[in-house]
C-alpha cells in the first residue's frame, strides 16, 4: 500500500480535461496528436486503474493556482492576476473534487477525519486483492486562494487539511522563484492555521522562509514533495531542502515526500535525454540521505507530483506510470532497509501523520 503526498488532480482535470477515472493509457491515447503532452512536459502518469495496480490508497490532492506572470502557454487555465481570480479558481477545483467523489464514490472518497482515514486504510489492508476507492486528503499549494486568514475556517469546514502558503512567491513568504521571508501577513496566516489544526507544508519555500516557519509554526509541519539539495549537484535553486532544513524538520517530527522526477534526480535532465541516465536507485539516494540525517526511516515518504507539469518519459527508467511505484521496494531492500522500514516509507509515515493531525 502506498500514500502519495502530492498530486495536482483537480488542476489537470480543470486545465486539460483529464478524467482520472480512466486509465493513464486511455488519457495518452486521447491526447495523442494534441499539444497537451508538449504543454505538460510528457504523457499522463495517473489513472484509477493504475492507482489500483500500484495500490495507491491515499493521495494528498491539491488545490493549485498559478500566478499569471509565470504562465508558460496559452492553454493554462488556472492562472490568476488578482486575489479574486485566485479564489474563484481555487473554488472551482474544490468543486471538481466534490463532483468527483459524489459521482464516483466507488472510485474516490474525500478523507476529512480519522474515521474516514481508518475506513479507507482498512479496506486496502484487509482486502488487498479487490479494488477500493482512493482516499483524497485535500491540500492547498500556494495560499493565494485564501483572501485572508479569517477565510481559513471556511476552507477547513470544506475539508482542506494541509496548506503550503507559497509556490513561486506570495504576499505571505518567499518561494521557489521569489526570495524573501515571512511577512507580517504570512505570520498571521500561520497563527490562524495552527489554531484550526492545519498541517503546514514547507515545500516551495525559500530556505529562509522554511526555517522561519519551523521556528514559529505551532502545528504539524511537512515537506510534501521535495528532494535533498545536498546530492543535487548543479542545482542551486531554492526548490529542494538543505540538510539544515531536513534536520530541523526531523526535530519537529516532520516528513519529507521524495519526488521521483528525473530533473529532481539529475539536474538538467530533458525529455530528449536517455532514460537510462535516471533510475530508481537515484530515488533511494534521496530517501537514504534523509534517513541518514534522521537516524531512522521515520521521516521520509513519497510525494510524486505526477502530472504536475511533467509526465512520461520524465520519470525513472523502471517506471511507466504510477502503477509501477511499488518497484521502489526492491532497491530499498537491496540498500538494506527492512520490510518495516519500507512500509514506513511507502505509506506508514504519512499514515502516522494523518492519524495524528486529522480531526476525530
């Protein structure tokens, strides 16, 4: 069983009309000859049949909107230039998740509390040979969809459980493309988030912002999809985590979702490069680096970010879609990880976090 801490499902359904009740292979065939694979930097990796094959039991499903100044092509439909636009587009994605789970409850279900989580996990564990609904825990990537801290209570009632305040850079804090630390408005956002029980996601923060958040935030903290900067030679961006940030996150009992994306494993990799250059051992390098810093396997999981601006062939050689993610167990075992450690990495650590942070 696997828990994946980051997938932009609603973004893809809204922007490209993808139907994740269908197989990734069906999506690839439907999009053949269109510009979508070019615009998405690859072919779709996700679909309900692949979730079943890979035993993807739970997904942290995002609400994501893109600052218009970073829009890269004309087909992008979730770009905003005002807070009103950001709110409207975020609401539209929330509506997508509600429709998806209302119309196809046998395929997808929203997880809002520990009872819902226990039900989903129990089904997958007790009947591994059957198909089961995939549980969706809602996460916001970039909080410009929140018009102000007071609105956080509304989103909580809707089922939102994790928030990453930043993607590129916002009025709240610095991010991947824009420097800076938390603003006064951002610190107030953190206070209200903690009061309501949100988990804070530091993915995409600058190191300055991430360390500030780890010092200030009173609730649970994670990095849903980020790799270890120390072993990404030649990548000098703020996108991945320094060893200091990793250590501080471990001290806070946080978890890091490693991303099996070629460019996050071999900086500069392009879709025209040989796939043989990137393999699952390189994913294990990042997992192992985090485990060595932590002293155990309790603080790392998977956060694929699949279909989040990339697809096949930009994934390790052994993978064709998310259905192949269980293949990660073999190189982990070869590296010396026990079955218990592998279970923690593939699902147990994220499950523990959810059991601790979701409301009763």
